C-alpha cells in the first residue's frame, strides 16, 4: 500500500471520518508507513503500545489494517480515563487496553517491550495535568518535567531498535507571549470569547479593549 492508496481513503470514509480529526489521519498514515517499512526487518509480528490511547482509534485502526504484520494479542493501549478504556475495549476487543497513568514508571516497566510505542495527542495533556491551584495556571517547570519523564518511560518500553512515535498537533506554532489582534464576527462571538477567557484554566489570557467593540 502507498500513502494515498484507495484502501486508506475507503477506510477513512467508512470508519474514521465522523471522529474528531485532530491530525489522526496523518498520524495513522505515518505509522502505517512505518509498520510496512519495519515489518520485513524483524522476525516476529510487530507489537504496538499506545500511551494515552483514548478510545483506541489510532492503535485499533492500525492493528485492524495490519493484522498480518502486527500481533494484536501482544499489543497494548493505556489510558487513565475509565470511560475511554471501556469504549476502546468495546470497539477494539482484539488487543489489551489497560486503565492506568502513563507517567507511572512501574506500570510502564511492567508492560514488556514493544516494536513501536505511540504517543498521539497525549503529551499536551500530561503537561496540562501540572495545573497548580496556587499559581492559578500550569506550573510550566513541573509540566516539562512530567513530559520528560513520560517520554523517558515510553522510550524504556522499546525493543532495541524500536520506534517511538511522537505526535502532538494541538498546540499552534509560535510564541505564546506574542500579542494577537482578534476581530469577532459579531457580539455573540465576542461574548463566547469572554466566557472562554474566564473559564480557560491552563494559562491566564489577558486582553485589552479596542475602540471597536468587535476588536480586542
Ligand atoms: C486527545 S486524547 C488522544 C487519544 C488518542 N491518542 C487518539 O489520538 O485518538 C488524549 C488521551 O490521553 C489520555 N491521557 C492524558 N494524560 C494521561 C496520563 N497521564 N495517563 C494516561 N492517559 C492519559 C487522556 O485520557 C486522553 O484519552
């Protein structure tokens, strides 16, 4: 199969299109390429581990599509959200989905070794979990430390020569301190913005009123 082949187009139309995208298609296509690249280089079906697997749409899809190259029974997903784990087990009963914290080194060390370890759109949440009530926003140093630890533990789950796949497409590029000028479509949208600023916890957002009521 090639990257743009009809298989993935059809699969996307039939199974995955309704789900929130957030770059999932790109992640799935890239790992699909990787699986086909490395499968001939090893003498066993590939074992996949997805940390922060949610409902299993990434790892489940890849295992379904590459059943002949991967070992479903020896692949694992981990997530600390009980509802997502339950949904994952229902939708993709072929592989083990464990409820647990991916920053727990002992848990990760107990899982064994894998040919591909995936972290797809999960690391930004590991970072955000370092929200400090004292600071009223994320403790950035603690968040970075947590991410470092999670990546280190994930790398520890790799077979020699294994691949760690990091994909986090939610944060826009650029300097978060940079001022932005925002124009709202109408006053309702502006009100939504004010509500968002009030409720968004990870960072303080400040804005200055412009003469134009539709601009900040
Ligand atoms: C945006 S979702 C992505 C899910 C999946 N990787 C995908 O792309 O479909 C992030 C997932 O990471 C999980 N997560 C975040 N921090 C975690 C942690 N410390 N331990 C386990 N799961 C975590 C969340 O519960 C959530 O299901």
